[in-house]
DNA sequence: TTACCAAATGGAAATCATTTCTGTTTAGAG
DNA sequence: CTCTAAACAGAAATGATTTCCATTTGGTAA
């Protein structure tokens, strides 16, 4: 937590109860959350919590590198914690489509500034979706079970 | 064009004047377009053209592999033509942030089904943004010019 | 400790992209 | 040519996100 607050201070932002509550929430959750998820999870905990403030803060925390915005084709807004263990280097993320757990992906072909197919790369988005170990195992167990049943 | 219409037929969709007009538009344009862009470009050309129909058709044409949806952090909706030359193989796209020209990116570390960081990959998004050759040159010329001016 | 002010806040309201609905038209098969 | 599912336009609903504004507050400096 302290480490994340430091990022806030480093970027000239105030440390407020709201922001601490949001970071705390993401530290508890293992996965990504929508602004609505955040509101529901926090309602009651620290009095009311307006959605506009949540949108604002999620974006600010992302700017500070505390959160990252998960990329989806539909553009649905979801954020997750860029964990302390992820370090400072360039990396991307993989999200489990079942339990929403987040993993760090270090391998990347791209570095902004390099040439790609005749273009000078300015920015790049890489977002992976998959099944984490435990969810993959669950899914396998389930399909094995169904197979057994079908055989009678 | 005929090649694109074939994709429509192959997926059991009807070939309508609207769809032809949309494909025609993307063939003329070199870049990506928002639903609004499409409506503006097509208004007048073929009578009225309702936005709901445009949303529907852009999505359908994407399903058929004629268009692809450009990925943005903000989730803004933009589509571009997956050119005939791009072939059938797995590929991604790079878009020029200045002129919106689209290039094909064949190199990709990922193949759905493979293991990545302990996750089984289910899907992946790769979207590059850059400057195409001509726009990069323009930008360089401009900055060179400004440099000269500053030196007096 | 206190005073101060830019930053942060909540809530109401506005915005605006997207979807839903409905009645009409049409592409394409038979 | 006839018929039907698919496609269509337009009006209206929806709902996520933003804007606005009056109030509060964190952090700095006296
Ligand atoms: Mn990270
Ligand atoms: Mn393509
Ligand atoms: Zn990268
Ligand atoms: Zn790929």
C-alpha cells in the first residue's frame, strides 16, 4: 500500500481517504473491476461515493501507474492493479476470463520508436486473455466429468 | 470488391446496396472510420442511411472478416478494411496516427491455445499505432524547419 | 498550530454514443 | 413471380460517461 501511495505523491497528487479506499479494494480483489463494481464494493464502507469521483480517480490512479486499464474490444471500462511485483520495466498483462486474475507478461516484440512494417511505432496495445492454471484445471475436470456421463 | 462480397455470401449474409456502399467507402478511404464518419460520407449518396443500420452493418462486416475494429484505450469505435492483400493468416494492424493509413503486421508472439506465463491463451489483442513513412517524413521536415527558424 | 488555497469531492443534470423497437421494404431462393 | 427471412429507417429508450457547481479537505507555509 505505502508503495502505491508513494506513486501518488510522486505525481503531485493528494492522498485522500477515497484513493486509499480504492487502492485497498484493488489490493483485496485479485481481478479487474468496473467503475460500478468499485462503487458497489465501496458503498457503505466510507460513506457515499459518487460515480464521477470514481471515474476521475480510476483515471488518475492509472496515470500514476498504480492501476492499468484492461483493454477490451467492446471498450468496456475495467481497471486492475499493476502489482508491486511487476516492477518498472515495460510489460503487458494477461487476464483470466474465468476468475479475472491478472498476470504480468514481459515478452514483447515492440518498443515505441522502432520501425514496424515501414511505420515508426508511437504506441502499442497488447492485451492477453486466457485461463489461469486453476481455472483451466477446473474446466478440464468438468469436461472430463461430462464425457464420463455421456458414456453412461 | 467482388472478393469482399464473396465473404458476405460465404457467411450467409445478403448483399445489399447499403453494404456495397459501405465497402465501397472503405475501399476509397485509406484509413479507419467511425460510425458517424460513415454516415456523413454516405449521406446523400444513397438516400438516407440510419445510424442503427450502420452500427449493425459495421459489426456484420467485421464478423465476415471484411472489416476489423481498431482497438483504442478509450474504446472509441473505429473500423477499417482488412485489405485483400492481408491474406487469411493470423495478423494484426498498425494505424498511422496522422493520416490513419493501415498496415498489416504479421509478426506475433502469440497463438491462442498456447501457454503464456502459466495461463492458457484464449484470445489476444495487439494494436499498433505509429507514423507511416510519408507522415514521419513530413514531421521530420517540419521539425527541421522549426529548428532552422529558431537559429534565426 | 493555524490559515490558506488548489485539489478533491458528491450529486444533479447534461451529454451523447449505442441499442431497442416497430412497421415497412427487399434480396434471393424456389 | 411469389414468398419469407433478413435488412431497413427512424423514433425512442438506454445507460455509461462527463460536466457543472457548491462544498470540503489535504498539505504547505507562516
Ligand atoms: Mn503491471
Ligand atoms: Mn488485415
Ligand atoms: Zn509492449
Ligand atoms: Zn496475434
